[in-house]
C-alpha cells in the first residue's frame, strides 16, 4: 500500500528499490491470493465464467486507476499518492468483510 510513497517521493536509489520490492510483493500476493479466492468461491462448473468476470473487472478497474494516476502524475505527485493510498485504504473494510465470510465458509467445508 505504501509503495507509492517510496516510488514517487523517494529521491534516492534505495527508496526506489524499496518501493519496487513492496510493489512486487503486493503484485505477487494479488496474483496468487485473488485467483485462489475465485477458485474457492466459484463452483467448478462455473469457474471459466467466474475467472472471466474477475479478470475483466480487474483489468477494467486497473486501466481506470492507471489512467487517473497518469493524469495525477502530471498534476501533482501529492494528489497521486493521496489517491493511491486513499483508495487502497478504502478497500480494507471490504477485504476484512470478505475475509471473515470466507474464513467461516472454509471452516464449514472442512
């Protein structure tokens, strides 16, 4: 979540490297955890549709967010960081809610 602080405000190579590593860790977690969550949540006979909807939504919102970040990069780095960190912080309650529900569902299946 905080990689943008290191990437966009960091004026030294170590800060940029730390930001890049944080981004890589986040992407690795995203790619593995989100796809496994789709596998758990969607019944086997609907997984192709589930993955299609997931990847379409993920790609669409990634594009929209990247476009906004690109515009903000031209306007102000401070607003870019506020946007990036702010929306990630706003997603935390949704993550926590889904995490609790999935934990309960997983315990029921075991």
